[in-house]
C-alpha cells in the first residue's frame, strides 16, 4: 500500500492506494500514531484507490479511530468503495467511522465539530 499526505487547514488527508490488509494496515497505523504524536488531531482517510479492505484492515481503521479519539481528535473516511461501505454497514461501523463521498463535506464536518 502506498499513501501520500496533504494538509487542508488542520486536516491531514491520507490518500491511500492499494489493498488495506494486515501488513499495509500496520504501516498506516504507524503513520497515524506519528501524526497524533506530532499534534495532528484531524485525519481523513481517502479510500478512493483502495479496492479491498479485509478484516485486519477494518480493525486497523477502528484502532486508528480510537487512538485519535483518545487524544481528542477525529478520524473519518472519504470515498470508500461500495464493498467497503457494505462492510462498514454490516459491522455497524458507519456510525463510528463516518464515510463521506465528498472531500468538501468531510472537511466541513471537521470544522462543524470544532465549532460545536
């Protein structure tokens, strides 16, 4: 899995590419921990180029969400595939891992959470 980072305001957008499995999930998890340790509190995972997420990858997303919550932050999802959305729905994780289809709406949700 490859990923690139970009910042919009205080939000770190991780553009992921490839399958999200145990091995690649560990790489993502380490980077999220580094970002949190550096003071980044808002992370948006762009899954547009992630065609496959297995149970380990899903677990890593949940662990990343919890880690961000523990430091007063937030982690949200952008552009999950249909299959990933189904996986989130079946596991009832759509209420925890908020999926967005629009980067603008996802960024606005971070701003709204800060204001509220």
